C-alpha cells in the first residue's frame, strides 16, 4: 500500500488581496472610512490613517508604515489621497516604495465618498487595475456636480 500519491495535488494559491488605503490631512480619512462602512459594512482590507495638526510628517509616515505592515508582496494597494502632492500622499508613496509595492499600486487623489465606495465595492470584481481606475474616477467625477433647486410658484390651490 502506497503512503503518498505518486503525484501531489497542487494546492490552491492564496488569492492576493487588494487593500484600499485612505490617507488625509485632519480627520477626513477616518471620517470617510466610517461613512463608507455605514453603506458597505466593515471591511478588514480597508485601512486609513491621517496627518493630525499635532503630528509631524515623519510621525505620519511611521503610522502609515505600521498600518501597511500586513500587506504582502503579492498584494495590491489602492491608495486614495485627499490632495495631490500633500504630505500624506508623498509620505505614503515613500513607504510603498520601500515595500516594493508601487508597481502594484493604484494611486488616486481628490478622494471623495463615491470614489471610496466604488474602490471598495469594485476592487474584487475587476482584475485589471486600468479598468478599476476608470470605474473609480468616473464615479468620483460624476459625483462632483451642482444641484440646483427650483422655487415652486406660489399656488392658491395649496391653501
């Protein structure tokens, strides 16, 4: 009787994770994460950190470094930033570069709620980062609009 099969079955490869990481000045990223979770429910792969007024950019960078420790070599990052070129963005990019994650990262700025929700909801449905980027940006841009109210004419019928 043979103890082991002649050929070992191939074990399923662990699926790479796509993390959504939100960074901002002030309480914007944590507040946005809370608001998004009201719609989507909590998600372990959605992370955030913020640069507070009482904190240096280097302190923010250390917090970001700790935050992304669980992100593995095969994982992908969708980094959502409040402002293009701001300290949270630049310090986050330095850490992602240190971890050799930049090539597997999608970095978007001008973060808003539709952007964050689309990233979180669609990230696992789309394997192609280019298509995911287009979907996220489309939703984010569509959401920025003027809402005009029209005053109704007074009517005697309402009395």
